């Protein structure tokens, strides 16, 4: 998993967009892992138990990646829409 800032309050839009690019790359890696895992199981090069254990880990990574994507989307909205709001 990627290192991750806990506080985005000081991040610029460019920094947030950088996090977006990194998260998308990580998502692509996760998809490749999933495909490789399924192919290994179909070819019976790993046991069902190993498949299930690894699949659980990959699923957890996928969920974390999605959580981070939601946070990034909210930060992009805050940077792009926030300045135009009337308060």
C-alpha cells in the first residue's frame, strides 16, 4: 500500500492530483494481482486455501484503494468547488 497523508488540509490541488495518479496506479496493480491470482487458481498452481487467503488480502487492498479514492475525490471537490461557494 502507498504511504498516505492523514491530513489533506495543507495539500494543494496539484498535490491532491498527484495522490490521485498514485492511487490509480495502485488500483491498476491490484487489478493485475487479482487477474494473476485467478489465473494461478484456474491453472491449479495454488491451492483453494492459498487462493482464498490471498484473495482476502487483495480484497482488503482494493477496499482501501476505493476508500482513498473517495477521500481524494472529496479533496478535489473541496479545491475546485470550495472557492466558488457563497458563505
